[in-house]
C-alpha cells in the first residue's frame, strides 16, 4: 500500500481490509519491565521536552534528551506501541503516514515481538479428522484477533503442531510450514532427512529477545525403529537446512512421544504417551534429559507450563461441586510445591451418569503467562491468576476430550523471512 493512500483510509476501512472479524477497539497495556516503566515517573503532558542550559536534564532518559522536539505523539509511538498486540497496531497504521511507516518497519516488529509476551488466545484443532482446519479462540477479539483463524492463507489444510512467541509450526501433507497468523507471512521448510511420521514430535523454538533477524529452530524427536533410542533432527532458519544432532536419548522407557511439543526457557518438551515421562532437549547446547512428572488420576489431566521463572507441571481436578484443586509440581524431582483450592463458581456438576451427578471433567492448558493457570472444562475456560487470586472466564469451545490440541498464541508482528507471501 502506498504511503500516499494512508490519509484516505479510516480505521474502519483498514480494519475491514485486514481484520474483518473485529469489533470495538480494545487496548490492554500491562507493563512488563523497561520501556514504558522507565517513563512512568515523568510528566508527559507537556508538548515537548527541551533541555536548556542550567536545567537538570540528566533526570530524563537519554533518548528523550537527544530529541529536543519530541512530543507526546513521539513518546507514544516509540515507547507505547511495542506493548500492544499486533491487531491493535494494525489499526494504528491509519493514524498517519509516519505511523504506517513505523508500524510496518522491521525495527518495530522486533521491538514488539520482544516486548509483548502476553497470552492472546489459543489455536485448537480436532485431530481425528485431518480435513478440519484449526480454529483461533481469542481472549480479546477486538485486540488479539488474526485475519485468517483457519490459516487459509497457507497453500493447504494443515495440522498445528507447536507455537512459540507468535510463530506457529504446521504440518501439511508432505511439508512443514512456519507462519505468523497475524501477518499471514509463512515459509515452507525443506524436507527433513528422517521420516517424522504423521503426527511428529516436533517443537518450534523461537526466542525474540536479542534476535533481530528472527532466527528460529525446529527440533524433531525421532524414535529409532525397533530400538530404545530417540535421535534429534534440527532445522535452522539461518542456514535453511536440517541436520542431525550428535546427541541421542537412551533413557526413555518407552519412545512413544505425543505429537507436537512445547518450548520454554530454552528447552523443548514432549510428553510420553504411555508413561509419566517427559523428554526434554536443551536446544542451544543440544543436551537431552528425561523428566518424570507425577503419576496422577486419569481425571487430572495436566500440562507443562511456566510458573514464575520455573517450568512446572500443573494439574487440576474437580474436588466437589464448584471447588477445583490446582496442584503445582516443580524442581528437578517435580515434587509438589503448591496446592490451591479455587471456587470456580459452577453452580452444579455439568454431567450425569445413570442419573447420578458426576464431577465436572477438566484439563489444564499450557500457558505463556507465568502467573496464570488455565483450566478447560466442558462449558468454560478459566484463567486463574495465582498471585492476585483473580479469576477470568471464557466460553469453552466444547467438551473436554483427548482429541483436541490447544496451542497458546501471542499476537506478534515477528517477521518470517523468505515468506511465501
């Protein structure tokens, strides 16, 4: 779109072109350290900062002192926009030519992907029917939507496998794709050397901070047929090629791994489908390890998620009526660190067996927010904030079953190089 056309566009017309599913505009800013926090103590109501001789200019940030003509508009553009989700930023392209150029620049894409790390919603998909496209469940539809929730911009129907800081890893009939659902940019990966299977144990590893080139890796855990060995094949976007890692894992009792994988704090994780084992792989140092999560009851379906600065295993179950118990396991031995009883406000059990009320089934969903436990029930998704002891709810996309795969998603502007579009 030419810059000269921006003045002719309203926010509504631009929104219809890029995000046709939007409703009223909604912005939620939660400072996450640095950036906007560093400006909180200053009075930003003046039209400009001008440092004159004799004034104590050192109390202002250096980048403001260097711009004697910086207005409140400049402060907002530079220090507030990186804290907003991608969909909100797309709306702001209609403000002016200058804002359009800034929001579409690679530098803003890097700043925003490094700064905005709040959960925006979930991509979920039923696995039994290969023709069912993925669906996006947004926490705030007007601020955190995507233009094509079914990923229809990709050249074929795909299965979503892994998510990492705004990027998705998907599998087509014979190919892998890495895409950014917010910008509809995507890349088809070259074919791997090993056969990964129809539901491969792969994890997308992307760390946006200090990574202005937006390089990422895809790690595949590949069991060796008829041997108790798991080898690792790694795709690197910097070289656009796959290679075999020199490290193997010989410690798994059973090499049946769940399809897809998660990536947290530099480590990729895959659950074992038939035991309480978790395969972990340090992506930078290429060191595998095996963790053992607690043996729990069948109704306690847990998930690996980040609580504070630690990767933990979190479970939840319906204790009685509207009371649910959240158990947080952590440490090297995955011991019980915390147990919380929460009243989720359910008035009565949702299901019955032979006319007898049965406690509500639930599962814990993976989450990118380090203080939030997400509980999915047949009717509601609950977001329980541990520190504030606050509860938020979202309508459930359907009953709890093992056939749905939920991937946490962050609405990011991160660039996908060598994009298919």
